[in-house]
């Protein structure tokens, strides 16, 4: 998989991943500043990183705000999939509401 540069980090959040075996891992979510391709759409890169897994991608939008909002929504979905696939759950300050909806 080709690495997608995150560029300038625009926002960041620290979460805890709680595995079924009782272990806990800090998970960092970073969303990069939206950038526009020359004469093209805007892209907003994101990175979800923990010792157990990493997910890095970018999402396109018609303008910088749409790209940023779509990145926030897709990060929420990515976290649900990562929790399911890795047998655990994410929390933010001890709460299952990660503040991404």
C-alpha cells in the first residue's frame, strides 16, 4: 500500500482501544489540513494509528469544508470497523461516545 502523506496535522484526538483480553492501547487519530489538487478536487488525509493497527487514507470533497467533514465521518466508520476487526472497543475520556458524530 502506498503511503499517503498526512501533511500538516489540522486536528488530532487520542483514544483508548480496549481489547477483549483486557489490554489497552492509545490510539491517535490525525486529520490533515485539506489540500486542493491543481485544477482538481480537495483532499483531506487522515491517519488512525495504534501499536496493533494503522489506517491511512484520504477523502475527496468539492471544497475544503466538504473534504474535512467527510474525513471526520469516515474516521468514525473506520474506527467502528477497526474495533470489530480487532475485537475491542474505543473510548474517549472513558466514554464510548468518541465525539465524532
